[in-house]
């Protein structure tokens, strides 16, 4: 039987958004507790992501393998997030129910904790009931990231399953299912700006997702209550976005009797 490291590629590319433009694309080597700079020089973040995805695909690196490489380089190669069998099981959504809700409902349900370092003062403030003036969002670098790494490595009792990522969301196309639902809800798509608006109010698609993520991450959150392992959670800023993302029901109206 192959060991976990034998199941992983020797090398893959990833993205580190906190790096300066031109240094977004990083290289990860199997077994190394760090990342390396690369010569893939692009100052456009979107193009950098496309480049990393394209080269990983040519190398035969799957999404699950890349996620393991990212977790191993950051948290050590023995953590669950670096085990391919574990990550591949998480990627199989057939047995996991997707629950889409507003971030306020998410906060009420899972009870986010304050950031003890204060590096994100005011970000998501008011969510920690015991510390309403303190921000709850953790940065993706520095002391904040080190704290998240300790949680993922099991060094903080009771919080190993309570890490969430706050991530950049994809702006829906006006012709797809979500876009059409937003139009029905009174929103309009500005093609010049590439954003959705209702009047002058811009709609943001950043979202909270359960678990640790590395790509497209703005920051992290930690909650008192962990996500149920059989569910996948996605929390958006407003009810209209939640409604637009709800899956189509398979149930048909009963015929009139």
C-alpha cells in the first residue's frame, strides 16, 4: 500500500495573494515545510491563478493533491489536511448536504470568537457576544495565521474542527441561473464594472466556507461550534444572494384536486 507522500506529486504550483504583484505564483515541493518563489512573473492576480491551474493540469496535479500540498507545506505533512484519502473524501459532495445561509444566521448558529491579537479590529465586530467591540476576522498572515495553524495542528484544545475561511466569491453571469434570479429580485448587472447593483448599492459575493482553504482567501474565522461533518456550509452577506444560490427543487406542485 502506498504511503500518503507517495500519492502526492513531487511539485505543484499555488497562489499566495499576499505576495506583491509579480510574485503571486509559488512552488510547493513534496515534504518541504515551506514554499518557493517561481519565475512565473505576472502582475495580474487573475492571470496568475489561470497560469497555476493550467500548469498543474499539465502536470497531472488534481485539486485534492494541490490542497494536500498546500496544507502540508504550511501545517506539516502529518495533519489531516495533507492526507490525500481524507481530502478526496471531503471533495466527494454526494454524501454532504450543502447549506446556504446568511452570514448573520451563520454567526448566530456557530458563535464566532474574537481575534485575540486585534489585527483585524472592527472586521466582523459584534459577532462575538462576549466581546462585541472586537473583530472576529483573522488575517491570512502573521500572528493570525500562526494561530490558525496551531488550531489545524491540534495545538488548541477543542477548536480543531472550528476553522472557517472568508473567501472571494465569483461574480455570477447575468445569463446563468444565479444571475437570472438576481435580476428577478431587482438587481442589475453593470457590464462596464462587472458588478451587480440595486440602485447605488453594490452586491458583494464574498462568502464564508467551512474548513481551511488556501486559494482566494481573504481571512479566517474561528467558531465555538464546529460545522457538522456531513454538511457543507456557505454563508453570504445578504438574503437575496442566499435565495439566488439555492438549488432547484426536484419536487413538482401537486395537481389541483
